[in-house]
C-alpha cells in the first residue's frame, strides 16, 4: 500500500461531491509528527550539572534493592563478634582507644585462611563503615558515625588489607572459571567482591568529601589517602589501574561475576579524588593559558552548561518521515537524517 492510499479513520472530510477526501500521505505524517511532539513535551527537569550529587545520594547509589537483606546480615555478624569484646556496651559508647583495639582485632581476623570466617569479618567492617545504623536514631547520627568509623578504619590500615583481599579475588581463577561455565550469574557468585568493593567505596567517598568540622588529623589523612591512591604503591601501579583491569576482564567475558556497577562507581570516585573534577580542570586550563601567555578564556564552559536547560536530544528523525512520493520527486538527492 502506498502512502497516498493510507486512510486515517479519525479524519472524515467530504468534498463538494459528497465523497470522502483522503489526505495526502505527507499531510498525515505531518499531523502525526505534531501530535508526537505535543505529547512528548515535558517540563524542565530538576537536574544539577556537577561532578557528584549529595553525599547521601552518592552512598545510596552503591546498593541495589536485592542487597537490602544484607544490611541486617552485616549487623548480625558485627554484633556476634562485638558482644564478646564490649561486655554489654555499644560501639558508640566506647572510647576511641577501645575502638582502635577492636578494629585491630578485626584486621588480624582478616588474615585467616578460612574463607567464610574472613567474609564474616569483612561484613562486620562493612557495618562499621555503614555507620552502625542500628545504634543510631537519625540519619544525621548514621552519617556522623560512618564518617568517624571510616577515618578510624583508614588510620588502622584497613584499606591496605582490603586491597590485598581484592587482588586475591581478582586472581581467583577458580571462581572465574566457575562463573564462565554458569548459564546465569547470581548475587552469591560475587558476595566477597561486593563486600570488599562496598567498604572501599564508602572509604574513598567519605574521605574525599570535605566538611567544615573536619578534624586536623582527618585533613591530614585525606591528603595522605589521596597521594596513596594516585601513587604506584599497589603492585607498582595506581589503584585506578587495578580497577581498570577488572573492567577489562569483565568485558572480555573472563570474569562475568564481577559486580561491575560497584567497580565503576569506585573507579569514578577514585579518579575524581586523585585527579579532581570540573573545577580543578577549569583551574588547570586557566593556569596553562597564563603560563603560555595566551588570552584568558572568554567564558567558563562549566558555568555555561550549568545555566542551560536540561533537555534531551532531538526526539524525531526527520529523514525517516519522508514519503515515497517525496523521495521519488528527488531521486538524486538522498534524504539526510538530522539525528
């Protein structure tokens, strides 16, 4: 059926002779295009152009809905081990020195050869990094204790120990071979990796974000952690390169069980922490032009983009709506898609 012969039921126009007047194909497509454009109109999006969102949103993005039961599991493993150490007291009631003693105990337990025991200890550490939420009454308290615990964990050398365990999991050829043979991957195939990456992400993101009430020792720890992540201290290569290796193995289908969302989030925050974001990039541009005696930039591209209205790309491909008759009229001029 040619486009000229198409009949649109909603249009019922009679000519002078009382016969139905069928619209031309190109008119039909114009009407459909107008209806499509009007129906897809949407208000301005509440969108802020920046490196990151608020801290709570960035922390929440780490988890999926299927991981929700694991929050209680982390708490249970922590309380099971902490009960014998605290003698009826809660974590938030301990002095800092007592907290350091317990973290050192967890650090020693991470070196056991039993995989299941090591996973339980890692979950207890993850609960600390999550802010011992069961002992807190408000979200503010959870964020406070999460920040306190993360700097405590870094000070006690937990990140270095986690990095060694992560390297072991990456080089675990048996787990990779088993995952390749499976027809479908489940959460159980990446449990150890997800726990390790979650702790490391919480540590990197929490230390990266500066607050006004940061203690002097926390500021010093931030600078040291930043230099540590950007230096070739991990097997002679930066930490980001190790994460890129995980991406490569996953894309080559040699490790389909890698939790790639967590890997990419941690990689993003590591690069952002070590190299900086938009503001640092703009400052480098300005200093570079001054050093080369070039004229200043006419405008700040980041400020321009932030002031623009959030919008989507063009919705319609105009080249796809050309009728057969129109194409036959200009056979020597191919239609160009504007998308």
